[in-house]
């Protein structure tokens, strides 16, 4: 274990001797022929067995060869600082020796002298080839390579060779690696629940929002999420998730926002009494924040002017739909306003369009990768000078009424009516993205600022993607007296939220904001049909693992 | 409520008439002089009272004047789109009309014709002046301005005027705003628990790590955090906190990392049985994650190669020290390694130095602002080619032993010995920042990779700032068999963490990482002496609010 330098190579087995067949007999008595044939067969079988034993012995002997074998567990013994290649970069390394770590997606022997490996790094795959070659690639080495379990991790040295014909089974189709050394970094200790190749197969398109994978069921995938996450789709999905966060922060940072971190442990069940998770907190109880709403408003009362937060949001709602999680990532922001709450609405709109444009322009490869498994029309938004489509709640109601939805159903929008509205808007305005403004006051939480002209309406808005809500926001009440009045109207005792209300008693500027569900934006941009696919390790009422 | 345009101005009161004194009498009988004087005084008093009533009536009448008064609550009625200035930008607006929203830090009347306001935006303050001026500034307006409560929010129009002498009470010392209009956006509904001016006064330097504020106690501040956060110090502290997150992400993004979000709700109490918070989860229980350790390792087993997470970490430890919180922000990362775990250690080192350099170069103003209240030597790290100081645990022990600490105390480092080591290292190497490598295996969690040469040691490290640990990390065990063995040694049943262990059974590359406490880095960089000062709304065993 003293050194990562490979141990001394064992004597090379004489490969010439291995192919000897049994000697042939020709001139014998016919009567003893059958007997002799039998003996011959036995002898042949015995010889074969001996050969197998010899091969095994040689293989055992050869196991820690300079050219192949298992690397020491720890690594971390020495640092030769040898540069590693990426599979994606191999086309620039034609005829050069390359050296890289990769997964064995599949290994396929051809006879006993040749093996093809499909090697993977993230979403990139390349074909590698081992052929028995004297003093370079032993028969044992080929056999060993052929026996590598799918999903093993190997360290490969070889020459990047231009192929005559494109290799369809690999994403790098014009390069084949002619392997000179192959070492196992990490093998498998268990059977794969499904292969990554199977999990990569395209979904059939479906109208159902809860469409199950055809080849590998969603439930099976989520139970074995570590394997499922290795698919091209998921490698791309979570790069896109990370990118959404980056674009969100970038836009807000450029617009004078700072990032805050508010506590998820709360002394009292917050907001409008919706279901919260209770936590045992030393000798008492705490509650998990349903949103950073109260804290970010207090940050405004504390003069931070423009704040955002990216953090977990907890909802103890027992709903197992395609779009609810008990824990999701909220992209939240809050800002002081100068003249009108539309300042916030327009900033949110600008931010979302910055995300959409950023994804389309910089993550084309990832989006196309996902579309191979989840075929969908590209996400569409209005980019012309007419700007994002904005409707009032009342206008949206009229669109649905015109489409024969009974008006009495439309005091609020059901999920079904929301989707219907999305289809009608797509047909009429050719956009997957729009804003609905001026929601009725009674549909909104107590901290929502009423409309100054019509107190049954509110200065609040929702944003939609493909007919589903992804953002909810509003101007908030910054006046303590009005806030207390609205709390009491909704049955919330202002005393139960004293630190929050006190923030406004000490003077708070007019402000507004919004909260976005990260997983929903990701799901709807890509049309993944189930929010669980947009969460690394999703949580719902029935799932707390892995 | 129809419009934000100010209502029609009420008739301007005749200001000439206001200063009339009682008429004087001169040649009267001496016998009636006293009586008359008394009557005169009564008349004067009556007249004064009438005048006061008249003034009040005028003030009431004048209250919604074009030039001053209370703005309608909602704002959001119209959008004149009038540009707003920042106090920081006023020196570039000399002799121009400026228009901005600000807090009234103080208002101070001089006689009844003049009032000085100290106006604040974040850490910037400017002096504003109202002088009674015919047809512009009424006496009522001056009186009204003088009566504005500290911490009221006002909208100010005026002319930015160069001052003859620097104004020491304002951060913008060469500009005074000659106010022409003044409107109240938000007043106060309660008495301030302390003034922001008081809360801004410098701390006395103290050796005690739990030093209390001299002027306003930490407890009082935290109970009234919204006011406390308005101090210059806190405005700067939380800009610096946001900046640390930015530099962290920037460095990692440039080094091929993606951001992940792992669930805080866990099905089982995780890691080495340390205290976790229990959550009621529908009909069962869940636990709050003590770190994203397991999830980020699973992300490595899932081929994401390099991942980071910024998120809350929950620790149910009943310790009320200056450096423990029950909820803090973890800056966590995990990465596959190629040859040696020092790849991770060096990346973490590079990342921290990127943060330190970024703060020093881009946030000079904020650091200096904090130092006014918390005097401290600038944070020092080695920037030369010799690199960051690295010691092994054994070497660190020897340094303490040489300083007469009994060796038998040094199986682990107490907080006291850590600080002592920090002072010794500062004296010897002139650095506030160093790494201790190769901790004994028994001090580290089960998932830590043992040293390949000496199994009593581990491939693990801690990073220190000013003698306190801010980062803990290691190479992790990626081999399921060894992992299970180590779990059993530490009394953890591998079956209780099956989804985690399964990740390694399916092949996982060698990897390592680390976790940083954001608040600790902030506290120690600035020497705030108490981690609560580095948390927006801190949580400890005794504090769940605000």
C-alpha cells in the first residue's frame, strides 16, 4: 500500500501455448474407435479444465499487472499529477495518448480476443476497444475487461483513434479509444436495479401529467435515485436546475439585491394557519417555515431594500399530486417599492425572462438531451416589444367563461381550469408564459395589500408556465394597523406574530415580492410532467428516502 | 384615493400676522398697574392659546399640502416614473433638485423657523434643512418636520447644496439638502426600544468572546432585531455575508461545480447519532438533516462529480456558546478525486483565499464600517508562494506541548487549546488562517477515509480562522464494505442508512469534501466575537424569535 506506482509486472504467460488442441489419432482399430473417442473427449475435457485452471492461475497472477487490475482503495498515496482527459475533449486528441476516469456503461466481448467498452462521463460516452496484442494486451486482460460489471468505474489509458464510420452507440461518434491500460477504481457490490441504458430510453409522449416512464417506472427510479440520476436526462436536468439558480442570482445581484438566509425554525406556526410541520425543540416545540415571507419582510423593515433567498420551504399538505412536494426550493425576493407595486411585478418578469433566455442560449445541449427522453415543444415566451402577456383575474375569468366554463366555478381557479386557461392563452397569444394580476383579496394571505380603488381586489399576481402557477406575489401591507386588522379578519391573532408585526410598527417602506418554486420552473420549462423529476431527492407525504 | 398627485394646496396662512405681540401700555395709574399687567398676561395667554388653535387649524388644513404631509398608504395608484436619487450619489448632484426616500435618523428644531434632519439610506446619511420661506416652506411645515418620529420614512425633494464646512454628523459631509417638499411614507406606531444612533456606537474592545455591547446589550438587540439590523454595522455585516456566498459560488462555478439542493427532511436520524431535531411527519416522524453530507456523497455516486450546496444545517445541541447556533448556513462541497485527497484540501484552500481576497478588495467600505464598532486587526492570511500554513494534527500537538500544555489533554483540541494554538501560530507564522491535516481516526465520523499507512490516522482536515474551526472535511470512504465496517465500529447499523450505503454498492468514485459555517467565517473575518451577530435572525436553544 506504500505507493500508487503499479507493482512489478508478473511474468507474461506464454500465449502461444494456449491454443493447442488434443493430438489427433488416425490409424486404429474400428472396434476400439468409439472407446477411444470417448477417452479422447475425456482427455480433451480434462485438458480444457487444466487450461482453465492454468488461465485462472495466470489471471490471478496477472491480476495486479502494470496494464490492468484493481487500484488500491485509498488512492491518496502519491500524486503523480498526471493530467486527466474528458471524454468530451477526445475529438481534439486524435492519435494522442489519453488518460481518464469513466464509468463502464457496457462491456461486450467479441470472441476471446476482443472487448468493446462503452465508457461514460456524465452525458458523454465513447467506445473503447481492447484487442489481444503480444506484450501489450494479454488474453487475461481482455477477459478481465469483459467481466467488468456495468457501472464500474475505471481508469483508462489509450490512444484516441479516428473511426472510419461513426459509432452510433456513443455520443462521441468519431473517436474510439484503443486501450493500453485499464484499472478498476470502484466496482459494484450489488445488482443494478435497472441499467442506465434502459433508464435513458425515450418516454412516450403523454397528455397525462402523471405519465409514468414506460421502461422504468418513476417509483422504481426514485427508490434507486442514485442510479436514476446517472441518466443523460438527469445529468442534464440538474445542470439546468443549477443554472436557474445562477441566472436568478445574477439578475438580482445586478439589480441591487443581496442574498439573505432566514431561519427555517420558527417559534410560532406562521402565515395563515396552513399546515406546518411541528419540530421537537429541546423542552418545547418549533415549526418549520412555510416560506421566508415573514423574515424577508422584516429584512425590508430593517432597511435592506432588496433581498432574495434561495432555500427550502416546507409544506405539510397531504397532497400527492404531480406538482406538490412537502419540501421544495423557494426562490424568494422582496423589495421596497417607490411608486407602484408593478415595479416588483416587472422586475420578477424581467428576472424570469433572464432565466428563460439564459437557459436557451447557454444550455442548448442539456435541453436537447432532456428532449430526447421527454419530447416537448420548446418553451415559448413573448420577446417582442409588446412584452409579457398580462391579464387581470377578471379578464382571465372571461376567457374561461367564453370557453363555456360556468362562471360560478371561477371564484378561484382549479388546477384543471388553470391548465385550460393555459391552453386557451397558448392558442390565442402563442405564449407559454403570462401573468395574472389583481387577484380577489379573499384568495390571498392576510399580508396582501388591497387594491386602493376596490378593496375586494388586491395588488397581487401569479405567474404561469404552460398553464401552471410557478410564482405568487403581491404588494404587502407595510402599515401595522391595517395589517392587524387583516390578520384579525383572517382569524390570526396579531399577538401570536408580535415580532413580525413590531417590524412594521417601527416604520417599514411600501414593498412587495414573490416566491418561485424552483422545481416547478424546471419541470414546466422542460415539460417533465412530474415535479419529483425536478427534485434531486424528492419529498412527498409518502417519501422520505433516499 | 384616486391619484398620487397631491391634492390642491390649501390657502396659505398669513404668516406676517403670527408674530404680533400684545400691544404695550405706557402711561397708566400706578394703582391699577399690577391689575392691568395681570389682565394683559391673561390676554396674552388667551391670545397665545388662540394662536395655537389657529396654528393647529392651519396645520390640520395644511396637513395634506402639496409641499408636505402624509402620502396615501397604498402608493401603487399611479406611476409618474420620477427618478429617485441615492444619498451616496448626492455629491454628484450639487445645485440640482434631488428626490429620494430615506429614514429620518434624527430631527432637530432650531427655534420655530428651522429644522435639521439627519436622513439615512443604509449606511449613508446626509443632513437636510428646512427653513421657513414665504410661499415655499410654511411654519407649519417646519413644525411638522420637527415632529417627525425618529426612524420615520420620508420622501424628500430639495436642492443638493455644497456645504461650507464638513458636516461631521453625516457620512456625506459636503452636501446639505435644502428641502422643498417633505412627505411621510411610513411613520412609527410604537416607541423605539433604542435609537439606531445609540446602537451604532463603538464597542469597547474586549478579550471575552461573549463580550456584550456596552451601549445596547446583545440580548436587547436580538429581541428587537429589525431596529438593530438598521445600524451601519449590520447593514455592512449582511452585505458581507451575501458577498461570501457570491465568492464561494463564483470560485466553485469556475472550477466545474454545480449547485445542488438536498432535502432537509430525512427518514432516519443521520450521521453519527449526534443530536437531531425530530419532526412530526404526517402519521410518522422525520428528522432534520444535520448536514447535506449523505446527499452530497450520493450526488457523487450519481456522477455529478463536483457539487456544492448552500443551505440550513440543524444541530440540536443544547450549547449556548459564542459560536454555536441550532440552525446555521452550511457552505458545503463534495468532489470526486483523481489521485489524492489533497486535491480537495487545496481546492477548499483556494476557495477560502478567493473569499478573503474578494472581501478585502471589493468590500473595503463595509469592512471599515464594521471596524468602527468592532475594532480588530485586519484578517491576515499567507499570500506568498509558501502558501497556506499546513500542520498535521501531531505537529499541532507538539506546538501546544512546547507551550506547556500537558500532552494528555491533547487527544482532542478543546476550544481553549484551539484558541491558544491560534495565538501561538499567529506569533510564530503571522497568519490568522491555517490548515490542520491528518486528524486521528477516532475523532472523525464513520465515513472518513483512514490514512493508507497508519489506520489510526485519517485523510481529514480542519481549517481555522483566528484560532477557531470554520471548516471540517475529509476524504470519504467510497467502498461499501469498508463503510459498513466503520459504521458498525461506531455503533451505526448500516441497515438504518440503506439508501446511503446502496449508493456506494453501485460504484462510487473516490471523493472528498468539506463543510463551512457561513456565520463563523463572517464572525471571525470581522472579529464580531459572537456568532449571533453574523446571523440575520439567530437561533439557539433559548431563541426562536424574531
